[in-house]
C-alpha cells in the first residue's frame, strides 16, 4: 500500500511561491533571515500547505477504498 501525494495545481503554486520567498529572505553568510517575523509567517504557511496536501491525498485514498 503506497501513499502517493497528488497535489493540485494551486497547492503546487503556493508551495513554490512560499519556498522561493523563504529562499530569498535567507542570508546564507550569517544563517539568518532578513525579516524574521515575515519568515516565521512564510514557514508557518509553507508547513500548513504541505500538511493540507498530504491530508487531502490521504482522504481521497480512503474514499476510494470504501
């Protein structure tokens, strides 16, 4: 039983935008963020969007089994 994550187009766009914003905000020389409060919001939204993608795919998989 393999679980495949099948995200929709909008989920992928959100994750790419948030990931790119986090990458641009991060300073690799000092290992800090330029704006830590904004980075915290980006990280929170990034994690929530990934969790929702996984949760949706599990729900769809469970509906198919029943």
